C-alpha cells in the first residue's frame, strides 16, 4: 500500500488563503463556529433534517435539468467532504488556511449531503414504485436514510462511509443514465454500476495514495463492501425489487369506456351511490353481457425516453385450495416521454367473468410500475345503470 505525506504549498501561494483569512475575521462566521462547537452532539441531526427538508421543498421532476444538476453537485461535494473527513480522522490534513477553516464541518457535510441524496432517492423511487413489488428496496432506502444519522461519528469506519457513497452514486446513475440515453434495460443498469465502481474506486485509490488506510486489509474491505453492494443491487434488479425509475404511473383505473377526444381522454364510469360520491372509476365493475372492461393508465417518462409497457390482466382462481393469480392477457403498447401528466393509454378486456381481478402495469422487462385491484360483479336483471364521464387531459 503506497503511503506518502502531502507537501503543502506556502500560505502565500495558496489561492484561497485570503478568502480563508477574511472568513476567520468575520464575526458572523466566528459566532456560527462557536455555536456549532457548543451543539456538536445534535449538529448531525440538524444537518440530516436540513438535507431532507431541502429536497422536499425543491425537488420537481426526475428529468429536470436543475434537479439533476443539484444531485450531481451533491455527489461531488459529498466526495469532497468524505476526503476531508478521512484525512481529518487520520490526522493527515494539509496545513492549508481554507482546509483548516472548513474541515470542522466536513463530517456534518457528509451527513447533510447523504441525507439530501437519499431523501431525494426515497421521493423518486417511491413515485415510481409498486409497493407490493418494491417494498423491500424502499424499506432499505428509508433505513439507510435514517441510519445516516450515525455516519458522522468517528467510530463509524471508513469502509462503511465509502460504501454508502458508492450506493448513493449507483442510485443516481440508475435513473440519470436512462434519462440521458433515452432507453432502459439491465445492460444500462449494469453500466451505471460499473461507472460508479470506477468513480468511487478511483477516489478510494487516491485516499490510499494519501495514506488514509492503515493497512492493505482495510483497503480490501472497502472494495469488498462496494463489490457486495454491486452484486446485491443487480440481484435486486433481476428480482424486480428496484422500482423502474425514471418511469412512474401517474394514474390508473378501470372504466366502462375510454374515448379519445381532441380535449383528452374521456373516461366513462358507473355513477356511484351518494355514500361513495368521491369514486371516479368503475370499481367495483358491474357488468351485463357484452360489456368490455377498459383499463386506463397515464405513465410519466422523461422527454427523450421511449419504451414499452405491458398491461397484465390477471384473475384470482376461485379454487379455495389454490387461490393463485392467473394471467389471462398481456397487452403491450409504447410510451413516449415528455408529458408531465403522463403518456396516456388504455387496453380493453372482453369476455369478462365475475370474480377478483387485477391489472399490473409493467415494463417490457417485467418490472412493476403499478397495480390496480377490482372486482367484477354481475348487474341485477332489473338494475338501471347510469353513467357519467370525466376528462383526463
């Protein structure tokens, strides 16, 4: 393991020395630093909450250039804070005025940027997830978000900190590369993982060159953590546990008729009883012979992305000994991105039978975007059905 001492240039040659000196003389900065030192025990929680609150107030849509620029900036600044924190822990920080000024905040910076990144991922992945299929992955993300409160402590080892940095980078490329390339698939997911390994691995080797790691075994542990996370993420992808970002289902339900008009999609559903005045779909679906069931969905996709989605129609077996879901139809269509309210589309099922049904909205690779359950019941012979419509623009 290579190890050497970094030789610092003189203060006069350091380009930020004058800025650091002015900052040290600023009374507001000195007051903030004293306040931070006094409440150092709770500072990480405050920084953590600040990162989450900032995301809640500022995040718009997953393909927004400014949002992605902010998250990319978070990753860069997080890397810088990790470098400063690592050098600080092993007492190898160069004696530069600016570094001396900002290094006390480096670990809280790790706290803030990790909180900001993982809270953004929770927001984006939740929007894109079917909770039935992606619950495990979302629980892990939330757990990492909460556990981030403890990463600031110096007792936390460096392999864990760098492992979280790798995971944050991998999650970013999971949706950023499809936005840039305009397509989705396992190959692109793996490419994002390999790119993350290259970037974070390069930072690890740089830290090793600066003498951060006490032994070769510690360096090996860092790469072992990243390798394990890479394998787990790919297993989760194959098992469809990772939500299909950057796609997300904006709306989806069952209707008696769907008609395309110049103003939008006209959705027809049975007038609900007054006790369920809020209902705006045909759930439960009452039918007579000759009725078709229409499933309408609106799916958001980034501007440059074009992909296929599938409506998988399934009926629960009436056999009490084997109440499994059986697929009756798989109907694909193409989604074109760019519309904030989602790309609108529908499929039709004829020859419906009474019972419990559901429609899974999936990507072509089988990853679940959403799921809608509904019950089909036969209308009484003397029933007078009335219908109303609503417009989805």
